[in-house]
């Protein structure tokens, strides 16, 4: 059935239509847009010049109108010339005659008449240019819309082309796969075999179901949190007895309290940090061993008592010089590690290197070697090597 579906793909892929490239039409539209912008620039310049001439004409008409108004009183002078100043009576100054002033007034009125005739023509030319400008701007807008449409089509073309290339590569791989298949067996698979295969497929589907995987991980973390919570009651830690859990995303221990969650970096001192790290490692290995997971069945702790028993205060391994609280905390920490190792034996081993050397029988029986004064590597091994 599956091979039949794979073989049926080939003719379907071959019938996919090939779209035309829209690169050349876009280039034509862009050249057209450049020409329209050039025409629009010329029109705007001509329109600016006409408006400038119109402004000059308006200014001239205004000034000429004021001159004409000042000379309008000449109509009161009907004859003769004025030869003396009306204010001082002097005859030594040049005073234009009435005839000269009449000629000036006539010239001004003629110029005003010409300006009045030109202004409508300027306005008409300005209106034509504005109309042409609007037409070019509309053409530019239509041009841009056409370019945008073709650009979208071009994007669709490229997407389709890339899709066809991927399909072609897939078809090539399928074809190669089909060519390398051995001939089908003569016997038909029995109904029982098919049922078994279907059940196996369903089981695999359940294993990779993300929701089931998430629920299973939550369940496992809850069990690990229970281990940590129960063991924390055996140590003197700041939040001992609170509900503990392992934040799998941040790989950090979190204590759930009445005041909200408290992550490890906000907890107490070095004693708390060491204690919670030991709790987390032991809880994880409990789960690994009980579920027989492919994780090495040992853990190595280097001087876990350092927070209570620093190396500079070493007294030949004895803890009698420590305060009662520190001595009790060191005892409880080693006793917890010992109890977990015994509970998971023989599938789990804890290796500890430390300055502390307790005198309790269970501790003394578990000591494999004392390297104090002779080093970690035996001199006998060094001599044998040499």
C-alpha cells in the first residue's frame, strides 16, 4: 500500500504548471515610471515660473494702481500749467505741467489694461499645467500599482519555482529508492502479521506522542522530588522539610514554600548548596538504578564536608575540634550517602574523597584507603612503573 502511494506521486508532480517570469514587465514599468517623473519635474518647473510671473504682474498692478490713484486728482485741473510752488510760491523748481501728468496717467492706465489682459491667460495656462500634473500623478499611481502586482506575482513565481525544485529532488530520491528495492515477495503477508505490525506502529506512536512524553517527564520529576524531600529531613538545611523539586529547564533545585518557590541560588550558605546538590544527585541515581537506565552506576564526591570542615582546619581527620552543630551536620551528610549506597547495592557505588575521618564503625568499614601522608598515588605503583 505504501509503495503504491509512493509510485503514484510521480505523474502528479509532472503536471505542475510552470509560471512565466515577470522580471521584464517590471523593468518596462520602471522605465515608464522614470519618464513620468521626468515629465512631472518639467511641468512643476513651468508651473513655478508661471506663478512667479503672475506674482510679478500682481505686484506691478498693485503699484501702478497706487500711482493711478495719486494722479486721479488731475481731473480737477482743466487748463493752464502751474508754474509756481503751491506751498512756497517759488518759481525756481521744476514742476511738471498738467499735460505731462496727464500723459503719465494715460501710460499707467494703458499698462494696467495690458496686465489685466495677461492675467487671465496666465491663469488659464496655470490651470492647464495643473491638470497635466494631476494626470501624470495619476499615471504614476497606476504604474506603482502595476509594479506592486507584478512583484507579488514574481514572489509567487519564485516560491513556486523553489517548490518545484524541492519536489524534483524528492522525486529523484523516491525514484532512486524504488529502483533499488528488491522484488516483492511472492507470498502475501498474513492478517496476523499485519495486526502485529499495526500494534507495533500504535505503540511507537504512543512513545513519541509529545503530550504523553511531557506527562511522563512530569511524573518522573515528581518522584525524584519525593526522594529529595524525604532525604532533606535527614539533613540540617535551611528549607529542610519543604517540598523540593528539580527544575529540568534550569537544572536547579527549587524549594516550594508558603512564601513561594525559592531557587537554589537564594538558599542559605555553602552548607545548603552542598547539601542540596548531594540530595539531587542521589535522587537522580535512585531513579536511574531502579529503572535500570543506561547511566554509569557510580558517583564521585570530592570533600562534601568542606563547608563544615575546611582543609586548613584539618586535625588528622578527626572532627572532634568542630562545633557540635558542624560535627552533627558532617555526620548526617555521610550517613545519608552511606544509606543510599547500601540501599542501591550492588548496582550503585559512591566514591568519596575527604579530610574528615569519622570514628563510627559503619564509616570505618567503608574506608578503602587512607592516603594521609603518602599521597593519592601509592609509592609502590610509582616504583613498579619505573
